[in-house]
């Protein structure tokens, strides 16, 4: 199974850490959104999309990329996010993919170190996140994905 993970990770590289952990388990190619080529995605069986959350939403460039996916692709995908809040932000990515007729087989969210806005005044929140437990959880999630598609 050929897998690619496209991710947006700024500021503290929280999402990049999670993307790399998943890519390791899935033997996937991990690519930053700015380097992703929509035409290249057609070659892959499983697509992963991840983003840090910026001002309560996923990265604009990742959203733009997802919105370019042809409606006739029959692909499986998974989504993941990191954020200061750690809540279910991946649902928004899932909804975008469903609109593109992509089957979302899993979602993963975790907290990340955050220094945006008012959090900067306090020196940030979630220092050290994602931590080793988060990385292990991301790898376990990736193994679950493998079990679903193999």
C-alpha cells in the first residue's frame, strides 16, 4: 500500500513530529503542504492530511489543496491535527474530504505546544507537547490504519 502524508506545521513543528511518527509506521512519504503536488497524489492508495490549528482552523494552504482533489478519486484518507486546545479539530478536515468523495478511515488529534495570541504572554501552554506518549499514540493510530487497509 502506497501512502503519502501531507502536513502543515509551523511555529513549533508539533504536527511535523506526529506526521513523521505516522510515516515511520506506515512507510509513507511525508511532505509539507507547500511542497505537495496534487497530481502526484493520484499515485497513492492512502492519503494522510495533517495540520496545526491556527486561529481555530486548519492551515489555509492545506484546505486549498484538499479542495483541488478531483471528485472522481476513490481513495482512503486519514486526518490529524495538533493544537493548543487538543480538541477534535480534525473533524473539519474530514468534512472537506467527504465533500471531495474521499473515504476517511481515521482521525487523530493531540495537544501541541502553543504560543499564539494570549498564550504567548504566559510563555505558552502545553510545553513539551507532543510528548513521547503522544508520539506512541500516533504510532498506534498508524498501526490501526494499517490493519484496516491491509
